[in-house]
């Protein structure tokens, strides 16, 4: 009570719990009366938190108490309730132990084992030993009091009158009434530990009624403790105080001041001497000041040495809450200094992390978590106060995001030179070849039966399938003669090869594409695998991905940039061997010739890329036929046993939809064992709080104000507006029109991402919502073109996508999905 700074307010949990009177504390519990004639109990240790939970409650209605005047907690878990109709002794659960006709004024006093109460019902002063259930004293009550208190040793009772200025005095040891002190004692009386009386008096004046607080010095202390005894006690207390000061001054840690023996000795002096109380106060003040000093010096040292932790700051904040005003201001300054120190350390760690990320050029966010520098920052953040951790984690994420986006832009670029093309971190030679000379060869077709026996036909065939039969000489000879070809065959073949027969390789068409980091990264991964295919001369690379994700376009761009002719073989379940080998045709001017398939022509074309579209749909008969082509043999066996060997510079690539989707044929095991599979996903959009700009870079060309920006400027603007990673250049590029168009793109990509996710969940049987519409990149482009017209991403998608969906249920699901984004 002597320390106002120690007072705290506590909120009570529970519906309708509101204290209305009769409060007392004792043992480990606080009890009070609430509305509805109920007594509520709260554990004392609950009052250390911000909200107190009830331990129990009971009703005193019907116990014969009436209007509650007094509540007293007694040892052994007992409670005394006194009211206008009587007094009840009960347990904390409300079980009545005893009932009395006493109608006490408040409070009921407890001295040792005796209850002291002024009973207005019978006009008596009662001393009751509740342990022995014995009435020790019974004195007449000489007036109608409203309040009472007892001297420190329990010898004298003072009663304040309820209607006039007079204070009753009773000697409880002798059991007599000593008399009234007139002019004082109206309404309330309180006796302090040194015997000083505090009471009030009422005074009528012309301005109204005044209630004046009075302090009455008494000689109770001298009566109880002779002066020589008081001086002896004070000398002993002063000696204890000197020992305490010595101990406090030598203390170096706060733990040493948690329990100071000398302070406990001073507090145990039960004699209510003012000098002893002053020594206790001074001792407590010295300990408090020493603790603040140790705390301050400890924190200052940690600041100097750089070892301050978040737990130190949290402990400091707790101390500030309990600190008195002289200390609070100094501790607030120290707290601000500590926060600045922690932020400065965090800033340095983030700078180190940023520097390392720039050197390593990491382009995949999860990879950053394995870096020692990032782990060091994470560990430091975990030591910060909880209120600072969220802000620190945001700063770390911003650092990682900024460096990741910058690294993706730096690393994933395309550069061309005369000799090679560089895709990100990988390079691939540019293919250059002139016209291919077509060579002639002869072959013998046997099995012709004539008058003279079995005959054979001599046929000359060019590499492109042109057939020529000699006219100067007959071309039918007995098979016996053809075992050693006649000399004219060699001369005829030399003359044919002397003729200049050339075939020019198809020239790849130049393509317009957006070199986004996502697209270039796919080209980089593609390059690694096809380069390995060329190096070892075996295998096939298969691109797996959703419809419309850009698998074919990836191959077309690679072919165009590297100067390689591209041949596409459209696979399906009804293909036959003639579709991949040859057919015969007759030309009146050129004669009969074989017409080889595009596949055969491609295999013979130096540097060609052969793309097997939807390769997983090949019929089993053709899968077996392709086995020697896809492995180390690198050849295709034609129907008559002729082998077409793929040129050493030919690349074999396939494409297919994800195998785990509904209705998609699984890739045959024969092909799987000979293949590398590269998964091609849609451009990344969201990873945690990071939004990638890749697909937006493709779509920006369809919005007027964004189309005028270069790729680098668009990235800076996107990161400023969407990722909260502002730069001076990004802020400079910011205009209301561009903000609106970036917002529309962002909303469109959120819708596209939502539909793609729903599609994949259904296709992989993780969702029962039937979403079979594929939101391809072509659909994104089509919607982006219409943003300018509709000025709403939702409407652009609804107008573009919904008419394509045939199922009414799916239309409803997708439309609802769009509206909820």
C-alpha cells in the first residue's frame, strides 16, 4: 500500500461477474461479493496476469445473512459473512459450519485466532475464538457505529459513530468501555501500525456539509513498548541496515538482490516504530536503485559488445511497465537505444546476405534458406522481441525477393554470337550447313522368275528416294551374274554421282518471343539435356506439360536461334509404319520413286530437330520400331530391312501432356527407359508474398502505356507496385494510367492462376469439382488484349473463357471461381 506504483487493475473473466462489495484477501485467494447474492473467489496468483479466472463461487442467499456488510477470509479455508440478518461461518464451497444472530458493522476484525465485531443487533462488542468455538468477551456497545478498527496488538477497539462526531474506545483486555472521544469519529476509523488514528469529522458550514480527515497521534506505542526497548530495537535495526548497504553496494548481479537476508530481518521487526519503517523504506529504495543500476550497466555493456538479445529487450520492457516515473524515462531511452542497436545489427546482416546473394546469383527462393548468411539472419530474428520479429522477417523477405528477382533478370538472358547462343548459364553452338549433296547407290531386287530361271533387277536410287532404271542396258539379269556386279554398273554409278544433285536444308523462320526469366530458364534446362544427347549419341528429350503451356514454342525458338531445321511428327494412335517410312509414287517425267516420310528426311538432314508431338499416343507397333532410333543405335529400320541412320547432329525431342492427368495415355515404358523428361510449367506467379512478373511481361505488350516500357523498366515498375520493392526508377515510372494497367494485369493473372490450380486438382483427382478447361497462355494473351476494352479483368475472362466451356456445371463453377478472386 505504501507503493502506489505497485497497484494494478485486473479484468475478471466470466459472464456477469461484477464486484459490488465485501472484498477480502487471505491465504492464496481473494473473495468478493457479486450481483445475485454470490461470493466469488479468485486465486491470488491469477492477479499477476492481465485477466483473472474465477476459482469458484457460491450463493449466500437463504443462509440468513441478509444484506452483506462484512466478509472475512479466515485460515483453514473458512469465510465469515456478516449481514443485516445474521452471521455465517462457511467453507469456500459455501457449506455452512455455524450460524449466529450477530449483525456486525464492517469490518469484522481478526486478531490471532479471535474475531472482533461490533454487533448492532444486540448492541454488543464480541470477541469470538472461532477455532475453539468459544465467546471470549462480551461488552456492551454504547452507540450505533458504522466502522471499527483495533490497535496493532489487539488490545483496544475504536468504533466510529454512524450519525455524529464521536469515537468510542474499548479496552478489550479488561472488557470495559473507556468512553467517547467527542468531535471526531464520524463514519470511519482506521488504526495504523504505529498506533496513529485516522478518522473523519462532519462539519456544517454556510456553504454546506464538510467531511474532514483527521490524524490523531496516540501514546499506544509507548504504552506497549517502553522507550528503552524502542531505542534498543532501533539500534539493532540500524546495524542490520548498515550490513544491508554493504551487501547491496558489493552486488554485481540482480540475482544477488532477489532475496536480501538483512531486508527480511528488518521486515520481521513487528514493533510499529516510525524509525524502523523508515529504515525498511530506505533499504527497499537502495535495493531498487541498485537493481536499476545493474540493469542499466548490463545493457550498456551488451550494447558495447554487440551481444544484446531480444530477450534482454523484452525483459527491459517488462521492467518499464512496473517502473516508477523517475526510472521509467531513463529506461525508455535505454529501450530506444537497444532497439536502434538491434535494427542496426539486422541491417548489417541483411547487407551481408544481399552481397552474398549477388555473388552466388541464386534464382530459386528455397535455395536461399540453406545459405549460412540467411540462417544467421533467421537465428538473429528468432532472438528478437516478438513485436520486432514480424518487421524483421518482412525486411529479410524483401531482401531475398529483391536479390532473387534481380538475379533472375541478370542470369536468364539470351545472347547470340556468330558461333553460339547463350541461354542463361548454358551455351549451344549455332548450326551452319550448306546444301547437302545427294549420293546415288545401286541395289538389286531379286525374286523375278523368267524362262531362264530367277532374275534380278538393277535399280539406282538417290538418297532422296528417286529411283532410276538403266535404259542402255537391260536391267534384268540372272541372279548368278549379279553376284559380282558387271563393270558397267560401277561406271554408271560414277557418272550419276558426278552429276550435281543437292538438297538445301529448310531454313528456320525467325520468331518473335519475350525472353522472360521463366522462358530463358526453360531454354537453359532444354540446352543441358540436348547437348548431352549430342555428346553421347543416344536418347530422346520429352517435354511434359499442360496444353498451351508453350512446349512447341520452346522447341521452335530453340531451333530458330540455333539455326537448326525443325521437323514435326504429329503422333496419334492410328499411325502406321508408312507414315514414318516411305510410300511409292510414279511420276511420268521422273519415273517411279520412293517418297520418304518427313521423319526419314529429318533423320538424314544435318542439324535437324525432330519433334514428336504427343509422343505418348504412339501405337505399340511403332514404339517397337522406334526403339533402335531412340537408343545408342540411332537408326530407323525400314520395312525391307534398310536402315536409316540418323545424322550425328540430329536432335530428337518429344512432347506430351502430364501423364497423371485424367484421359492422358501414359508414356510407354520402352520410350521412358530411353528418354529424359523435362517438365514445363506455366510462368510462375506467386511464391509466398512474392509475385513473379514473367507472364505479365508477355501480356504487357497488349496494354498501351505498358507496351511503351522496356523490359527492365516494366520489371522495376512491377516490383514497386506489386511486390512493395520500390526503387527511384520505379517510382519515377509510376503514373495513374500505368498503375491501373498493372492492377488489371495482376487481377488477370490471379484469376488465371486460380483456374489452373483448380484444373490440376481435378485432373490429379485431388478435387471433385469438374474443371476441364485449360487456361493456356493463348487464353491469357486473348484476355489481355480485351482488358483495354472492358477495363475489368473479371469481365474480360468471363467473356473469353465461359463461352468455350460446354458443361453447364463447369461453367457455373468457373464463373463463381472468377467472381470470388
